C-alpha cells in the first residue's frame, strides 16, 4: 500500500519522461534512423510529412474545443489517425508518385520477404508451428558442461535490473494513469489482475504483459469506457497479431510517426507544462530531473533519480515542516460564512451531538509523503482517540 503514498511529482516526472521517449521513438520510426541531428537533417523529407499531419491535428483540436477548453469530439484523434493512410495514398495518386518509388525513398515500412510470405500463405499458423523441425533445437544444443557460468554470473545484474524494471511498471503506470484520468485506482486489484494475466501468459508460453500507459491514455481520450470497449480492443489486437506483419508494409511511416509524436508531446506537456505552478520549486526541479534522466539514460536511471528527488524533497520539507500537522481546532472557533441563519439552522449548528462541536479542523502543512505518513497517521489516531468534553 506504500504505492498510495508515492510522491505525485515523481509520477508527473515519469509521465513527462515517457512522453519525450515516445516522441523520440516517433522521430526514429519516421526517418528510419537513430535520433541524431544529422539523420533528421538528411531525411527531413520524411519527417516534414509527420510535422504537417501533427500541425493540422493540433489546429483541429484547438478549434473544436468547447467554452471550458475541453474537446467536443473524443473520436477526433482516432479518426484522424485512421485517415492518414488513405490521405497519403490519395496524395501520391494526385502527384503521380509510384508506390515502388515511395518505398525506395523510405515512406513505407519494409515488406516481408516473398518466400516467407508465400510459405505463410500456403500453411496455417498452427500447422507451420507443429511442422517446424527446428522448434525444439534449443533443448538439443544446450550442453551444461560447456556453459560459461562466469558469463551467467556477469549477466545477473542485468537480469536483476530487468526483473526490477518489470516489477515497477505497475506501481508507476497505474498511479500515473489514475492521475491523468482523475480516477481512483485500487492497486490491490490491479496487482492481482496483472499477476493472474502473467501467470496464464507464462503457462501458455506468451510474453509478459502489463498496462501500457501510452495506449491507455489514448484509449481514455478517445472515449473508451466499460468492458465492451475493452473487449473490442482485445479482438482487434488478436486480429492484428495474425495479419499485422502482412499489412504493415502497406502503412506509411508517417501514420505511425504522427501517432507517436502526438501522444509523446501530449504526455510531455502534461508532465512539464501543465504541472507548472502546482508544485514548489524543489519538486518542479525534481520533475525536470526525472524527465532529463529518463530521456538520456532510460527508465531504470529515471527511477533512481525519482528516489533521489523524493528523498531530497522529504529531507528539505522535514526541516522546514517538522510535523505535517500545523494545528487543530474545534469548528466552534470558526465563523459561519452566512451572517444570518434561521432558528432551525442555528439549532443544528449549536447542537452538542450533531453541531459544530463535533467537528475537528486539522490544518496541514507541507506535503503528505510516504516518509511522514506514519507520523501523520499516528497523530491523527491520537487526536481521534483523545478524551474531550465533546
């Protein structure tokens, strides 16, 4: 349950860092090169298409907001992303650009090998698996006397890091997603659900699965709610598992690049821009620290930076505010916001059993944090169990 007391600014920093990572991935997918300035300049003709689609989507989102600044059409982004591919093909037809020339220029993902495609078309998935004579070769080539146990020992830190990285996905992604959607998540149920799903996946020979923060945010912003929407996503995912590699070569890179860039910018703005002014200077510096470390060194290093930022914040606030409770007072010491009340209202407020004397006002200072939560809980317990005349 300590996850409930995880510092909010650390989660916000993780959201911003994930946004930068996704936007960076979108650029790399678009240009089919590593994220370097020279690669972006050399293949800018690919990236400018993504920029054009992204700018148009941003303009559409701004002009379709209501008076409160909220989106009127939740399906605007998904429909726009789905229209990118036909619009791209229509533009190619308009300018008479051959598909083969566009593929050679890098506008499309590489197609599957023709021999692999013909083999996949001639046999079904399960028959090809069962007929594969090399499926279990890994168990025949393993010879334990020749295993380099020293190399395995050197790989233990990496294996431990991967395990810890897998374990922190749920404690980080679930609270971050709950914070983004302004909902309350039951971490116990979430951990149980992830545990059951991974046990089943492991027994069936599948891969590890967990809540993907980026897709979940996009799903929520698209108006996805309830079990029917979840089952629809699951069915489409299963279908794409079988036909995805085949149709991927017909999807332009700008579609995937625009999707990743758009979601990455949204998460970065949510983590860095929207949080400005909501935290003190130290906590906001911690947010930027986590974002920068995650961008340069990855998630594991960002978690270490998050722990450092959280501990530093707690240490400074512990010196400034020795106790999270500033003071307590009965509600009888507070003046009513309404100057004149009728007799019935005054009798309710003055009642010794149900009136203001039964209300205890607790003034807090600083920030509630998992480090001072034990002191706060014990102090509240002492206040609630203290014998008073009322």
